[in-house]
């Protein structure tokens, strides 16, 4: 996420600056199998 929001150069700096704080951090990635949505346009008159 650091690269996405800060770019490559600032992302590298941020990761190095916060490495000690994130030593035990983990990344969990979820991929939905189904996506439920609703269209409320008719209810709002749009």
C-alpha cells in the first residue's frame, strides 16, 4: 500500500522508516467469490 499511495521512492523510504514497527506484521488478502449489490436508483427517483 505504501507504493500505491506514496509512489516508489517515498514508498521505499516509508518502509525503511517503519520496518521496526512492522516486524511482526502480516498481510491478509481476500478475494470475494460472490459480490452482492443493489441498485437503489428507483427508490431515490434518479
